[in-house]
C-alpha cells in the first residue's frame, strides 16, 4: 500500500510557489519525465513581484565615500525604498524595498545587480515588464535644493550669486554634482537662510549693490530625502 501511494504521488505535480500558470507545454495523457525532465508550464508569482536592476560601481563608490565622511547616512538594505515608474514615465503607484544586492561586479557592465521586492495585490505589474526604478539609499545630512537657473558654471567650476551684507552681490563657489528633477542638490557652499540671485543674473556683478526682491524660488531650502 505504501509503494502504491508513492507511485500515485508521482502522478501529481505540485507547484513550489503560488502564482498564475502560463501556457501548457504538453497535453493531457502525454508521457513526461521519461529519462529527462519535461517542462509542463511556467508559473509566475504575481504578489509580490521582483524588480531587477543594476547600480554602477562609480555610484556605489561615491555612496560609500559620502557615508564614510559623514555627508550622508545610508539606510539598512531592507529599509532602502524603491519606487517604480512605467516606460512612459507614469508612476506605477507601487513602492518596495531592496532585498538583494550582489557581492560581485559584472565585468561586462561594471555594475552590481540589485533586486527589489514590491507588493502587487491588484496584479497590475506583470512579469517581464520594463520599468524605471528610483532607489533611495539614504539621506543627505546637509544639502540644499536650488533651481537650475540659479546655478552657474564657468572654467573655475559651479557657483551661485548671493546677496550678502549691505545687499551686495557675492560670488560663492558651490559643490553641486547631482540634478534632482528641475533642481540642483548643493552639498557645500551655501548656508541656511542665504539669499540667492534667481533673476537678473546676467546684470548682477560681484561687489555690486542690489535691491533684492523676495522670490519663493530664490531662497535656499534644505533638501528632503
């Protein structure tokens, strides 16, 4: 009886995961598994889903260097948030967490493989879809968002014009290497509450007195996230 139950168990193939089965590869009654494994069907897990993407070694080294000098605070891997957008730029409305980071670098691409786990209760995300992943790995400890038009560059590097004491224009070199949407992230060179020249930059000259007019986009604001 035990041998018969074991043999009968071979007639049932149980899926190792819960999901949705794809197209069947064999018909009912066909002989399968004779000598070699036979693909019956493919089961895709739909909730949660996994998004695979890569991070360049250059970006990874910059993150580690910034974390070492204290300019940013990195999150734990299972708390790093991943946001997905579709190919047309529309948000998917889904966020997940980073759950895997490879320990080796792909020599062909110079990047590290990462994976995020995303909840997908309504099954709107399907396996094989192409999406854009935005990864939040930490928080910049001291940074400011300034409009693109405020930041200037020349042979000496990036700089802004600041309205200083006596309402006189000052040239201030800044460090701004990252663009976030329509604003530069400045990590060095300006302080809280300083007044930046946002319009009439072509006419403003260092040391020249000006009559500043407040503008919502001209004030240096701490960056969030």
